[in-house]
C-alpha cells in the first residue's frame, strides 16, 4: 500500500509542475 501512496505523491508533483509550467507560458 505504501508504494501506491508514493506513486500518487510523485504523480501529484509532476502534475503540479506541469500546471505551473503551462501557466508560465
């Protein structure tokens, strides 16, 4: 179950970074 949480957190970080990058453009 821990692996799922880690994957979710990493996915959230990637999405947040992508959103910030898009907004910057």
